C-alpha cells in the first residue's frame, strides 16, 4: 500500500467526514481526495513522469497537504522544505533534487526565485496564494509561475494516474549533516505506511480521534500526523505554529482534541504557562513527544495538567520515522527511558566492533525493520556509514550514531550523540544526563550542556540556559543544584544565561552550534 492509497480508502469510507481543518477551513475526505487527484493530473499534463521530484516550500497549509497527496498520486517524489529555509540551503536542495516543479507562496517567492535563478530545469512554480498582488519578480522567472488553485481547478478530477508500487520512493527529507551539508533521506511508500501503522498500533489510535498538530510538515513528525490521519480516517486540526500558546490550549478544549503531538521545547512552554490547570482539556487522551527525550520534570507536570492523557515519550530520527516508545504506564517508574522498539521493529545496542552488548553497557543504538531509509539521495558515502549489513544477506540495519544503555528489563536510555560526549578530567560526560538534572530546576526553560576547551580538564562542562522571565537563578544556584545529583566531574564549571537557545526547524536545541561557538571563542 502507498501513501495516497490511505487517503483513497478513507475517502471511500468517510467521504463527508472532516479530514483537515486549517484556519476555520474544512476539507472533507472526499474533497481532499478530489483536489489531490486534480493536482496529480495537473502535474501529469505538465509532463511529470515516474519519480519526478516536487519541492513543497510552504507554511503548514491546506495547499501543502493537497500537494503531498497529489504528488504521490502522480507517482512523484515530494520533498517538504521548511518555510524558514534560506536561499542558500534551498538552492542546495534544488540543485540536488533537480525538480521540475516547486509549490510555494507569495511570501516566499523572493527566496524561491533566488534559489532557482540558476536552475533552468525548474519549469513551473505553483504559487498557493494571489501572487499577482505580490512581489512581481523580473523575467524570465515570472514566466515559470502558475497559480496553484487555478491549475488545480482547471485539471480533470478523474484519475489518470500511472501504475505504481510501494517500493517507489515517496519523499526525500533533508536533514542537517554532521559536516554541515544537508543529507536527503529517501523513504519509500512501504517504509512510510509501515511506520505510520506501527505508531497507530502502540498509540491505540482510532478513527474518531481528533488530532491537533503544531509541528511543521517539513519535520517528519508533522508529516506523519497527516499520514496517520489518512490511514485512520480521523480528523486533523493543522496549525501554522505554536506562536500563540494560550490560543492552542483553548483549542484543545473547544475542538474536542484527543491527540496532541509536541516536542520538548513546546512542553517547556506549556508547563510554564500561567493560569493553566488540571482539567482544561477533558477530551485529551494522548500526548506524544519526540525529537529529544522529554525531561522527567516536564513529563510529570504535563501529567498533572492533563490527567486524562496518556503520555508517550518517543525516540526516532528522520531516517527511521520512529524507533522506540515508552508505554505510559512505565513513565513514572522509568521517566528518563525512551522505551523499547516500536511494533515490527528491533532495537539493540552494539559496541565499537558491532557486537551486541548487555544491560548497563553504553553503546551505539542500531535499528532493524522496514521503517528505515533507503539511503541518502546521491550520497553513497554517507549511506554506507549508517546502513550496514544485517543478520540476513539481503537486509541493512541503521546505525544511529546515538549512544544508549539498556536496563535489565531491556528499556532503553539515551545517553547522547557519539560525537556529543564530553571527555572531561579523563571521564566521559553525556550532556543529556546533565541536562535532565538542569531541567529539574524551577525556572529553567531550555538547557544545553557543551564542552569548552580547557588547558587542565581537556574539556570543561558548561551549561547554557534560557530561563523563565521571572526567574532569578544565578550560576552558583545551578552548580549547587547539580552537585546534589551528579558526580563532581559532571557538574558544570561554568553557566551561561541566554534569552533563547538556537534550535533546528524541528525544535531540537542546536548543541553543536553552541559547541562550535564556544570553541571559536577560545581561539580568539
């Protein structure tokens, strides 16, 4: 089964049911199926062929969802690009994928035009809103523009679609690489459907679920809210962002939301909101978190605020969709664990020689299953580093480059990235372990732990914190708190306060950016 088949099936079952709600606009399953077929036929009429790449460079929107399913129906390969992406990175992605079609909006036309100025292979730029009242870029770029909705409305609704199978690529998602060069993660329809099905299984999702997503569709966590919704026949309330937290909190109650996916940075904002009390979202039964382990102090507070909700702490990467989950009933006893492998997937830890290790031994996490990437787009060297032979001659396993340890019951605990480990005073410090303690301090909103070059210690441990507005914590307070819970070599020798920490498009704190900044500061 392919991604678009999920939509078609739900459209047959629930043609008049709300599939997507965005800014008070509602699309039923029948309407979404019809519009995406029209866009598919528009692509085919424009000469799109099997495996054609389509870049979707948009904010969260109805057009994004129509373009995703429409590209899949045309047997194309979509690539969601975050709307905050700058021209240089977009230019790299355009040059890498060589798409003939791009879907964007007026606000982003300037950046888009700059990125495709030297890309004559980009034949058409579909603009989702009224571009004629917009920027009006000079020729010849203007000649490539088309109104997205005019093209869709003019296309035939009947399906004239080419044959396709689930081993075809569904999408390419670009993720930051350790070298600074983005890598295009290739996912097939088979992997996508398997991953969505596994999540539905362990979340016990239902067709009467009402999901509220504030996650960018360019982040696979956001993308899979759409795919899971289509698989279930549920309803998705899609938000532009989390810019107005109080409005989102009110919507949890007013729209009867049952499922709320978030990331740790969102959780940090929610637990710090004033006036939010238990019972404010009575229909909420499921909260999921991924991108990074949820700090125990935050998960405990979320449970207080939303007592009817089961909280699922997940771990995954773009390359695996989702890898592990912690059953909610284990959250109290194992608050720092990310659980065990998702259904139909195996997760295990290996040493430097690739041999499996037992409980209590830190090593690299390896994922085995059908949910894996098929490689990095046009990057065989990077692919070979992470996809390595499995137990059968025909299979590959994914080496995450993440350090984990398992307890005697097989539950997994994230210790840090292999290249994030700080060697201080001859000891190894996992930043995440220190960060979990920092998050226990009242008033700490965001925390990152890095190693700063030191002539005596090798690397000195530094905590970089963003505090709540009314917080008066001092560096000494932070160090005294850490000394209560950590070995002395893990206690930060310096503490830096900032208004906000740098983050990726998916909400992860950019620890490496802070690390590189500290290294440059020591050189000057």
